């Protein structure tokens, strides 16, 4: 039997030379403070990075790259990490060092492609069709059982919803009627129906229906 160990692709969090960097250290006007957020000096470069951060937030940097050039030890990596801290956790940032690229086990291209994939962020938007309002009518429509016998089944449900803009009548599937029964929906309740999944949720009841229920219980 052959057993192979799968190596984890998650990045290990460790204390490094730039762990103290928390941001660019700029004031509200975008001017760099002398000492702030773990950075000292390089005020012109920090202000320039602040402009880049604003461009990224306004979605004007799509498909573009920024190259920080300079001699060793001038703070290029610290500025890149500060930009990532300013953008927040929603923007992925993958710092790399040369020792991670050169390895005897993994090819250089695989290491680079893996970090490229980590640095790509996706935002998925889902459009839902929702009906919400006060229930004015709840009428289950029965039909003969197609399997035979004397019983009847629910073919569909007629429900009326009232909102501030007007009223609307819906014809619902029998499966949604089961959800209405589970939520104990009655006339006067304010409900929420999702058209795609058929999910039903009771958001509350109107004042008139609340007074009626209170009077009934007393």
C-alpha cells in the first residue's frame, strides 16, 4: 500500500521583519507622519503609496501593476505590506522571498502560479427575486389525487401580499405551502418569500393582527 503525504498550501503566520507594519501612517489629508504605524521616514514614497491606495479603492487600478524600485534596505517590502494593510483583509496580499521560489521539490513556475492564484480575489454577486409583504389571503387549492383513492392533494396555493405600493396575488407551488405551514403563516403576518429556493420567513405581524391575537388569548 502506497501512502503519500499531501503538503499544505496554507501560508504559515510567523513573526518577520515587517510584522510591526500596520499601515502607511498618513493623516486625513494624505500627508505622511514622521513616525506612525511602524514606519519611519520615506515620507514621499508613503504619500505616493497613499495615492495608489485611493486609486485601488476607486477601482482605477484594474489590470495595472506598481513597481517599487530602489537599493536594498530602503523599505520597498515594508511599503508594499503597508499598502496591503491599508486596503484591508478583502484584498489578498502574498509576500514572497527568493528562498521560497528556489526549491528542489517544486518548480519555480509552480511556486509563482500558486502565489498568483492566492493573490486573485473574487466577489460573487447573487441576484434574488423576493416577495415581501403582509398576507391578505391564503387559500390552498385542492385537486383529485392522481394516484387514485378518495383523498385530495394541494395543487397550488393562492396568496395575497399587501405592501405600501399596492397588492399582489401569487400562485405558489405546493412545496412552498409546506414551508408556510412550518412557519405557521396566517393572514396579517408580514412574510418574506424567495422565488428561487422557495424559502419562507416570517418578519413580523401587523398591529391589527397582533391586537387580535392578544384579545383571543386573553
